[in-house]
């Protein structure tokens, strides 16, 4: 078959993966990953409302995680229970940090979770020292 004779219908997915306007970003990201697709049609009452792409999802996650804001991104390891997370938040409060984002990766290791915070404030270095002093392992500090 010559390329000029090829029809889209020969190559398209006849039952594409779709989502709705009210679906969460996480569920759409998981669908894209599971089905190895870079875009998903968004339907409302079986009418096409738009298409969400990998770039759209990445841009949204970066915005949610405050990636475009000045401050510091601090990655720490804490125990699997919530006590370490609470300790990190308490230290942020003690140093009057503006906590703009927090993520927790519980499956980092059998005994540790990975906590990443995004903060801004005047006492970032002192806060990081306090994290260390409290026994929290600081993996990485990136200051914008």
C-alpha cells in the first residue's frame, strides 16, 4: 500500500481510551502510563470536549508542586509512619516557612519514606540545620 492510499481508519484505535472533564490528573497520568499513550480524548456525554496530553499533565503537576516559585526544594528521608512527616512540618512552622508543596513517596524503602517539600522564607539554611539536628536525613537541598 502506498502512503497516499493509506487511510487513518487503517491505523486508528477503534475503541480509544477516554476520560471525562472531572477525572483527576493522577488517574489520567496512570491511564497514559498503563496504556502507553501520549494523549487521551476528553468526553462529556460522548461529546469530545478536548484532548489531554502528556505535556498538559506534566505542566499541571509542575504547577501543583510549585515548581515555578522561588524558594527551596528539600528532599528528606523519614520513618514510614507519619511522625517524621509531622516533625518536618513542625520544623517548617518553627522557622516560619511558607510551605507551598509537599509530596510523600511511601515506597522509597521498607523502612523509609521520601518526603519532598517546597518552601520559601528567610531562614531556609537554619531550618535545614534543624532538620539534620532532629535526626531527619536530608538528601538534597535546591535553592532557587
